[in-house]
C-alpha cells in the first residue's frame, strides 16, 4: 500500500499540471475537446486525491465510535469518484451539442500537440496503477480513468490533425461526445461495484454456495447458515455465520474446526471471520 500511496501522489501532480496546460491552450485554440478533456482530467485528479485520502484514513486505528476504524472510506471514495465522472459527462455533453449547432474555428495543431502530451502523461500514470488494478477497487478505478484518458487524448490528436488539414471544425464537438461515451463506459462498472459495496452487498468474486460447500467439507460441520458477507474496505472482506456442529465435540475440537474454516476462507478473499457454533439449526428449530 506504500507503493499505492506514491502512485497516487505522482498521478495527482502530473494530472494537475497537465490540466492547467490543457485549459490554457484549449481556450487559446478555441478547442472544446481540449477543455472537455481538461475537466475530465481535473475530475480524475480529484478522484485520485479522494482515493489517497481514503487510503490514509483506512490506516487510522479503530476507536469507541468507529470500531472498524475508517476502512469504509475507501468504498465511499470509489463511489464519489464514479459520481464525479458522471457529472463531468453531463457538462461535456451539453457543451458538445451547443458546439455542434454552431461550430467554432479551432486550431488543430495546438489540439494535437497538447493531446499528444496527454497520451504520455496518462499512459505513464495508468502504468503506475496497472500492477495492483485487480487487487483494490480504487486502484482499478484509477487505472481505468488514466487508461481511458490516454485513449481520449489519442482521439483528440487525430481530430486535431484532421481539423488542421481539412478545416472540419465540427470534429471538435464530435470528439467531445466520444469522450463522454468513453467516460460512461469506463465508469459504469466502477459505479455498480462501489454502490453495491457501500450497501454491504456481497463483493465481486465471492460465491455463497462455494462458502457453504467449503464449510461442509470440514469434518464435524453439519450445516452452515445465517451467512453474511460484506466489504469492510476495498481490500478487506468480512463474514459472519452460524455453524451447526456435532454435539459431542470438545472445545478444543470446535476451536480447530473454526480455525480450519477461517484458513480456507482466506483463499476466497475473506479476511475477517466471526463464527458462532450450535448443535441445532436455529433457522428451523427453537434454540
């Protein structure tokens, strides 16, 4: 996670610097696609800042008011990132339709050179997050943002060159609309995942039936029910469950049985496990 923190800091510095450059030249060149991409990159820089803040908060120790600490802040940050990007989509779409109705002269070569710089910056930033993108939701969100930004910048380069040679100024708002659809495509799954985790839904990749089968393979466990799985953060999942066990098990045997199940559940990416044992099924009988 220390490497992740450094990646976020580098990404924030690079993106904020590029946003300033892109906004200034975008206004000078009368390029909506550059301005739209600048706001998109500003949103990404803000989302990287939120993610970095969430990582810092997730390391704060628990207290009497927050017994799990602030781990959940990483989930809230990923949700905020997705919402922020969708708001940017609305602004870009509105401006693009206005420009389509009345195209303005655009300096294509300036568009192309600045967007080319964006490919380098966004591509490098995406590379910083690529290694951990499948391990943590905020890292995946950052990778998707930066990778999509690099693709968007490539589109702006192509549009700028075409405008410079043909004078087709309508390409500028058309590229802005393409940027809008790329943002929606890249953000939708992030929004769904972060929204589900914020509502304590079962994290992606965890199958309750597989958990049941895993538990029933352990000698001494007759049944498992009242299974609840949720995300404590974007990297840590929790589970509570009731185990129906043989009635003649000793305390030592029960402890070993629960330890075995906890070990197996770690392979399913469940790190915090609370188990209650009983000799009758409390779902069907009076306990």
